[in-house]
C-alpha cells in the first residue's frame, strides 16, 4: 500500500470528481493515474496561493481502475458525462474521453477541459491521455474548499519530520508506518467512531458511506447546497451540489 500526495491547484469538482457516490480521477495527474494501485491512497491538499496550504481537499483509497473507453461505456458512469446545461456537478463531469478501436485520435466531450467555444482542447487532450487510466474509489472523503487542516502528526512525523504536504509534482515515498496510520484514520471501517473526536478529518466531508450522506452536515448530499469548491484564480467560492 502506498500513499500519493499532491497539491490541488484548483478544484471545481472535476479532478477529482466526487459526485454520484464515487470519486474518480480521470483527468490531470497522469503520473499518479499510471501507477496508483487498488488499495493505495491518493490525497490532495490545498494550494499556498489560495491560502489553503496544509489543508486537505480530498482523500480517496483506490478501489478500481479502468481505461477511458471502459469508463465511457460503463453504465455506472454515464451520469459522470458532462452536461453543461445542468447543475454544476453535472457540468463538471469527468467522463470525457473515448476513441474507436482503429482510431488514433481521442474524442473529447464538450467539458471543463474543452476550449471556451466547446471545441476539443489539444493541450488538455495531450496531457490527460498520457495515461489511459481512470482511478475509481468508493472509499473517499471530499471537502473541496472546506477541508480541515492536516493533523499535526502528519506534518511532522517521526525523527525524519515527514510531512504529507508537497510543493510541486507529487510525493509517494512515505514511511510504511506513516501510510498505515493514515489508512487507519481514513478508511470507512474506522471512520464512524472517530470522525469528530480524534482524526480531525471528517466534518463537512462528502463521503462514500452511501451516495447521499454528508458526514458532519445534517442534510444529505442532494440538499447540501451550496457547499464550497475552489474557484479558479480567486479565493474559494460557492458551488451548488445541484
């Protein structure tokens, strides 16, 4: 089991996409998508430029992976295909890539990664499709711009003062004990009894315990609107859960 940590520079609920009961990472971070295995953790922390350094945006334990074509065709994930005329969680769908068996070029659905006129964006296509692999999780925590501070023990861990946070790219060379302790605190099986008392991780998070539950909020996901997501180029803003 490994842990991959990186800075989420901006977050619309697109990468990662935490909606409809499953958290998916289908765009951006091609290096992480190429190597993370089932059972590994992927953790995104806030950016310094948005004054969210040392705060957690999301944490997902990888429970599956598939190609873009498999993701595009899978009945479970049709709801993650973007519809720019609907709610924000539908507009920021990440199921956007497919290609025919004999085709060399990827088709990109009109989406957050397209050009402003709806045409395919060659730059984003090239970056996203470096790795033909989508990470999937039904064991995740997602806060967006309401994430808690990283617990102190994960900022200064052990005699080598290991920190969860990273500057550029991503980090995965964490000590085994560090990863095991994070796993104990993050996994669904342990979450219920310690959500407020010890972890500092769960309040206000969208989780995968069931698709409508938001631990720390009184209302289910379908009525938890608005909640905060990062807003590109500015401070964190409000976005409807739709």
